[in-house]
C-alpha cells in the first residue's frame, strides 16, 4: 500500500439504494474538488453541487470536504453523496480515478491510514472492524464498549500497579532490617496477586470478545436417529433439517448461523454415522467427520434409551483425535424411566441429559455449549481480533505468574516485574509488525 496515493471507494453497500457515498482520502482531494466542482469547499460543511464532467452534469450531489488532519484518516478527505444505484457511483468513481495519483482503496485502507496517522489505536481499529462485522446485538455493544477505550484504561491501571510494585521491590533491596523485610515481602506478594488477577480479567474479557466477534462453529455428530436434526432445528428455531423416524434421514451437512445467548454460532447438522455400503451415505459420513475436525466444538448425540455402545465409543475416540472439545449429550430421556435416568446421571460421567422432544434441559444445553466454546477459544491460537493484545498479555501474565517472592529472590522478582511491564507497554503501544496490521485491516470492508 502506498500512502502517497489518494484512495477512492464506495463507502455504502454496493448495489441499489437511496444514496451512495463515495470516499476519497489523500493529497489529490483538492484536485478532485477543483476538477469536478470548479470551486473551493469550506471544510466540514455540506455543499449541494453538480458533479461536472467537462461541461456535462453527471449528477447533483452533496459533498463534504474534511481538511487534514481533522478527518477520519488524518488526511484531506472528501465524501460525495450521489444518487443511489451502481451505475451513478461507478460513473463518478471512474471519473475520480482519472485524477493523477488516485486509485481504488483496498479493504480497510481508510482505517489503516487513520491508524498510521495516529488517529486511532490498533485496539480501536480492531473494535471498528468488530463493530462492522458484528452478527449479534451483544457483539455490537461489546465492540462499541471496547472502542470507548475501556481496555486502555484497565491496562494503564495494570501498568501503574506494576510500577508501584517495582518501586516497592527497589526500596526493599536497599533495606536490610528484618521486620521491614517481612512486611515488605508480604505487601509485594499481595500486590503481585492483585496484578495477576487484573491481567487475567483483561485476558478473559478479550477471550469473551473473541467469541462475540468471530462466528464459532458447532458440529452435531452421532449415529442415525439420535436426534441431531431435531437439535439443529431447536437451536436455530427453524426447520433447517428434515426430522424423521427413519434412520439415515440426513445425508449431507446442513448448516445455519444463529444467535446463541448473544454469541454468533454456525451449527452443522450431519449425516448419522454407521457402517454402510451406500455410496451417498458413505460420503455423508466422511463429510460429518471432516466437519467435526473443522469445528470449534462437537456435540456428540446419542439415544439414551439405546445407551452408548461400542460403535459410539469408536466414533468418539476418532473425533477426540481431531477435536478434543467434545460434549456428550444423551437425548430422548423422556423414553427411559426415572430410576434408569437417575442411575445414569449418577454415574459421574461428563454427559448432558436432554430431551429434544419434550424440551427438557435444553437451556442447560445452550449454557454448556457456551462454556465449552469459551474453553475452545482459550486453547486455540489467537484469531482475528486482539492477536497482539492476547500475545503480550499472556506473556505479561507468565512473567509474574511464577514469582516466588522472598528476600533471596528479590532481584529476580524485580527483573520479572520489569519484563511484565514491558509486555504491558507493548499492548499499549501502537507499534506492531506488518503481518498483524494487514491481518486486521484486510478484514474490514471496502470503504472503511
Ligand atoms: N422420544 C423422543 N424422540 C425424539 C427425541 N428427539 C428426536 N426424536 C425423534 O427421533 C427421530 C429421529 O430424529 P432426528 O432428529 O431426525 O434424528 P437424526 O439424528 O437427525 O437422524 P438421521 O438424520 O437419520 O441421522 C424422529 O422421529 C424424532 O422425532 C426425543 O428427545 N425424544
Ligand atoms: Mg438428521
């Protein structure tokens, strides 16, 4: 990406609409204004104007000029609101692109320039990206909250705490009286503990946000007739999959995105797994197992009335090799008598008991899915959001996690605290490597 270029793009969704907004950013903005409006525009005011191509009016538009540095990107910017519809905005963009140094913007390039010109922090950029891509109301609100800089405040608090503890350690290194030493060590240990807790809180908040900002994948696997399609229909509150008493009804992977307690989730219903010579069913079985590997978590469903048999155990073993995040769900508890159910629940195995038919414990199942998703996020490598933050926060946590605070270890403690503080300042810092940056900004939409 070349920052000397002036970037141009549509900022509203492509297609037909009442109006379309075209955005330009860079040094050539004034040339664009001169070329097509033939007059100067006072900054931050809306102007009703004709967009001229030579002597011909292409459209009557509203134009707003933002003078650098008071703009989203920090550069000269122009927003042109023309009549909606793909033909008009394309005509205007084509004309603007003829101006020297103008080119089409890449996804996220406006925000990237904003970041590079110190108009927003990396964390804010990530939050903007998360807000644009939010799939649920909870996700949008969480993104807005992180945009407000709440996390920066929390991080500054940790930074301050670390500094305070480092000063306490240094002071103690200069003292040799025993009473003072014992009290001092106590105080430092206590403060390190609260600091650890504070860092853990921020980490788990970021992990929670990942669940909100990235659509998780949940695969439903099991033998034929265990109730997998009934489960996807319940979760999505829709008839996405055919439910039938015949075993082998679902032969392909059927999926739908839905809102699970505020978390965006894609759930996959799959073909029942059994030994078969039917070619289509075989293919379905292969796809089901592939889906188990590709998903964040697997719900393994079985019919409690039939119990778990060797076939189930073999499938579970197979899945565990490719995906350890598996939740065993015993369905059809309405078909067994109370004594049997009680005995089954008392076996102490990690199994969730439900009835898709009578909707027993279905809310508990939703909660368990969320809990397992949280664990899967914790154990997976950082995804799209907070990549940098999680990396350095985890490092900072590690730095102080194993501190054994004692007089003998005081020098080492000082070093570890210093390292932790360095890692915290890296989170607060805007500097980062290009890979992380392009990873974030390329996930923005065009025009943002
Ligand atoms: N009694 C009872 N029947 C259930 C329950 N859940 C599902 N069923 C019935 O079990 C049968 C199979 O349900 P499906 O949801 O189609 O099962 P499936 O696992 O998708 O089956 P395949 O697609 O063949 O692999 C249907 O007749 C459902 O009505 C339950 O909790 N209790
Ligand atoms: Mg089915």
